């Protein structure tokens, strides 16, 4: 089969990872990369791909099958719609867009121009997440009753400085940038979220965006969940610090998720299952059995690009398309709204 020809728009924190990933994949052609900041030319050259400062020039000059877009959230719609008009298939970084109206316009642009719109909720491509989904949905821990999620990682001051100031402004913030991944994981593993209540604080950093969030939510099927997130306290519990998925983050062997069912509990990413072997000896006075869950690890960013190429070639379905990603964004924005109004939000 002909190699899929891909371009990249945005070579910042995550764009650089996509560039490195694509440059290592023998079964695709990483044709070109672009970034408004010329300093990224060096990385492009090192990775053996062409560089453009203007993405419009890149998509005008090069023949591409698709683009990976990793620009600030507010630019997802304008950059995405321009690429769609050019007939290019899109892997858009998450969130799909900065707000729901922009998400709808982007979905519409993809539809009108008959291009694929896939969204970079890359965790869905992690074999550990796929296995957790299989265990929960397959009833291996009985009926799911609850989930706890902890994300506590400290963002350094530089994270918000200079060209990165967007991260501290409306449209950025840890709900859209980080928490949205947790929402998407819960949706992917368990099902849709039906109701939530959130306490949202920006007391520590005093930015226009939040720094600390606590959420209670209900999942279709009746399970409940809680999520605590802060980016302002020294912490080592959080998906990025615990899964080894992206070694930019200092790694610590902790569990950031617990999935509780009527017949057992699974820890993540420890991937251990706890349960009572003998139903006659089930109770808090008895010891639990512990079983490791075997996983073949594989890089989710590589799998994500492979899935994007498979969708372009018509051999695969996207793990997450624009419509699905919009639902994840809707929940993330509802968390913000609940924090502002002090009201619970119910989804229809
Ligand atoms: N999937 C993940 O794990 C993950 C992780 C981090 C960020 N993200 C998402 O990726 C996106 C980028 O985040 P980031 O932290 O890498 O941001 P960043 O600020 O580090 O990088 C953004 C890059 O886009 C470039 N850019 C801005 N306007 C441009 C334009 N018009 N044309 C070309 N390049 C342009 C900037 O120069 C910068 O290099 C955001 O949507 C964010 O939510 C996803």
C-alpha cells in the first residue's frame, strides 16, 4: 500500500513529540512540519523533514494526505478549517476546539469537505487503557460501582511564560489541557457522564484560569466517580508521572486510578486486581487476593498516528472522531460552568 504522506502544524511541547514519533515510523512519509516560530527549523532538519514557518505555504506547496495539528486551543478551528478546505484529513490535538461552537464549526467543515477529523485523545491508544476498558466493560470486576482519579503534578513557572502565556488565559487552563484527558478516559472506559458537580479554584496562582478542581460525577449505568486535580502543589500522582508514556515527565511508581466493582478492584497503572477468591470468605476481616494483569506495552502516540493512517487508507475506524471528542469537551466545559455557578449539571 502507498505510504501515507503527513505534515505537522505546531512544533511546541506536544508537536515536537509528534514530529519525533512520525520521523521514526518507517511506514509513513513525514513530508513537512511548520511552526510560526522559526526556531523549530532546527528540530525539523534534525528529524529529516522540510520546515515551513507558514502552515498555509506548507499545505499549498506539498502534496499531503493528512496533517497533525498541535497549535494552541484557540487556533484549532481556524487552522483546522483551513486544512479541511484544502481537502486534508486531520488529526487535531485535544481538545477538539476551545469551545462548543468552534467544535461544531470544525466538525461541519470536515463534513462539508469530506475529510477525516480525528482528535488526539491519545490515551485511548494506550494498551493499558484498552485493557482497563475490556476488564470494566467485560464485567471482570462485577458491576462497576465507582472510580477515583487523582492528578497532582506541579507546573513550573516557565510553563506559563512568553509564547506559552495562552495556557494561563481563558481557552487554556488545566481543565481543557489536562483534566479533559481524565474525562475522556472515564467516557472511553465506562460510558457517558450523566451528571456532575464541581468545585473550581484559582486561589493559588490567581490566574484567570483554574489551578485546582474537585469533581463528583455520575456515569451511565449508575457508577459514581470523583476526580481531584491540581497543577500547583508538588505532587507525583498523575497519569503522565505514573504511566511512563512520555518521559518528559519525572516518573514515579504510583497508582492514579482505582476502578471499583462489586467483585474486585483494579489499580492503574499498577494493573493489579484485588478480589476474594472464596465467596464464603468475602468480607473486610479476610485477606484479599492480588493478581497482576499482563500487558504488552506500546507507545500510544505511535499507535495514534498508525490509526490515523489506517483511517485515511480506509482500513480502520478512528478511535475518537470529532463528534465523540465534542462530548468530552462538553463535559469539560460543564465542569467549568458548575464551578462558576455552584450548580450540578445534568446531561440529556
Ligand atoms: N495529547 C497530549 O498529551 C497533549 C499534551 C500537551 C498539549 N496538548 C494539546 O496540544 C496543543 C498544543 O499544546 P502545546 O502545549 O504543545 O503548546 P505550545 O505552546 O508548546 O506549542 C504550540 C506551538 O504552536 C505554534 N503555533 C502557534 N500558532 C501557529 C500557527 N499559526 N502556525 C503554526 N504554528 C503555530 C507555536 O509557535 C508553538 O510552537 C494544545 O491544543 C494542547 O491542548 C496535547
